[in-house]
């Protein structure tokens, strides 16, 4: 995926990162030891073969002069905090962090290094799987997501705080930030921003029944799941986590919009009962939040075609129909 947030680095900088993370004796010779991993949407990541033969991944945050959406600020710090939490409090497999660097001495952004995982990306291989194989993976993903959601926080919002005392206050701020990001760049949503704020304000009461902050991965799509031989090997990309309502997790989105796939296996693995009317109301708000981001981020990432923008605009019309507003 192409995005102006990808902070690509020359080979001499990557060699310096290797030396700092793994020692000068691991800096490889020649120029065939590095490959950019291309399926990410935000950070740049390189697969690197060390001189000793081990393969690792270097992940580098966006350059500081590139404006990102409000909720994406400090994303790499969120990912590192998430990895620590998940490792310490769950059995969900995630990458080990070999080295994290916040000095900005070697490049203009934070970066970290981790082992390369020899596995398949579920988002890439799913079309080659049988229906039963895909359902088994999605069921396992639902169970893993529930375990992540068992982590409890002290307040709603960012992992490192400061948080909000109520989920209603937190989510209102989150979706308000997204709309403000869109207005600042004059992103055309196809609907007036004032109308969207009115719809949101009229539907916030259902949030009040959420009283306990839980760790929310939020970005747990199949493209962030590495699989092999029928098992989830690891889950990657944790930079959008926060404390909130588990029902906002990506795996539930198909309940609102069929374009996101059948969520039956995920929900079965998660063990969630049928949604109550209030939960249905919350889900609609969370899907609206997601679709707004998918439209507005195309401007912040400098997309050179309108494929995602057009697709998400169609989804916005569908989700607003759920509110009786399309």
C-alpha cells in the first residue's frame, strides 16, 4: 500500500539501525538483505536478513512533518505499550520487541525491531482457504480478541492516559476528533458535517451502559493476523489500541455492514450472545466512526486514486441508512 506516512530510509540508515539493535557483527554485506513489506497502510516495515542468517523486521513511524489524524498521534508508543500489556497479561501471541529506539539519532522518527514471523498473512491467503478453514481461523480470532478484552483499565481512552471517566465522554471526543480532522482538510463526506454531528448527538444515550474500561485492539482485521498450519502464530499492528467498549472491535463490524464479511465464526469464537437493542445502537455508532476514518484518512495519507474513498463513501450511505438518515 502506498501512503505518504511511510518513512522510508536509505540502506546506510538501516545498517546503522541493525548495528544498534543487534550489534555491528550482524550488519550484512551487499545489498540483497532487505525487503520492504508492502501490505501495511501506515508505517513502513522492512524484512531484514542479518549477517548471522536470522531474519528480523524494522518498523519505522511516520516522519514528523507529515500530519496524521488526531487518533494516530504517538501510534508507535501505543503499539509498544500494547505489546507489553498483551505479553504480560494474556496468552495471545504477539511479536517480541528486540529493540525500541526513541532517540531520533538515526532517523527522524521512533522505530523498533522484532523477529520476522515465518507465517502467512490471513488477509492475503484467505481466498485460498476452504470455508471451514477460514471459519476456524476466524473463530480462533474471536477467542483471542475476547482474551485481549479481558484486560481492564483505570479510565476510558489512551493506554497511557489521560483518560475519560465515562465511555460516553471518551467516544464523543474520539468521533469529534475524526470529524474535526475531516473539516480541517475539507474532506467531502457527501453529507454536511453538521448533520453527522446531529445524528451522533441523538444516539449517544446507549453508550452509558458501558461502565468498565477494557483493552480494545480495534484494528484486529484479518490482515493483522499471521497464521500457519491451522493456528494463529501471531497478531501484529497494535498501534490503535485504547481502553473502551469491546463491542467496537473490528470483528463485529459485519453485523452492521455485509461488505465487512460474515462475522458468525468470529462471534462464535468470542462467545458473544445476540446483541441487545442498546448494543445494536452502540454498534451503529462504532461502524459510523470507522467509516468516517476510512474516508478522511485517504486525504491524510495522500492516496493517489479514489478506490478506498469511493468504497467508504458507499459504506457511509449504508450506515446512515441504519440511522434512518440516508
